[in-house]
C-alpha cells in the first residue's frame, strides 16, 4: 500500500486556528547600523487578552511605544539545574 499524497483524495477542513492575526516583532541593532529581527510574538484573536491587544494596536499602531514602557524582559536558561529533577527515591 502506497502513501497517497493527493490532496483531493482526503478532504481536509480549513483550520486556520494556528494562524496569528498580528505580530509583535522584536529587533536588535546590528553592527552595520541596521536592525536584525530577534523574534516575533504571535497574537491571536482566539485568546481574549491577545484579541484586546490586537484591537488596541490596530486602532493606533504607534501605541506599541506604550507597550515598551511597560515591558519586562527576562532571560531564563533552558539548561536544567542540577538536582532540580524529580525525587523518585
């Protein structure tokens, strides 16, 4: 039995729930004076807080400066700390 890659053979419902309706893009300056994208935060209408933020920003995109005034950035290493695992003894 072969794997069928024909899209018409298996109808798929349009599921756009994974799509974001907007993004907060994060940039850092580069050595050549331009900016380089560090990452992006997707905003979805399906999440009430993000929907409110989307509507607020869509009314006036310059409001992003107000977000910058309140933004807290924190770094957390993904390397597990020694002795931080489950105690299974």
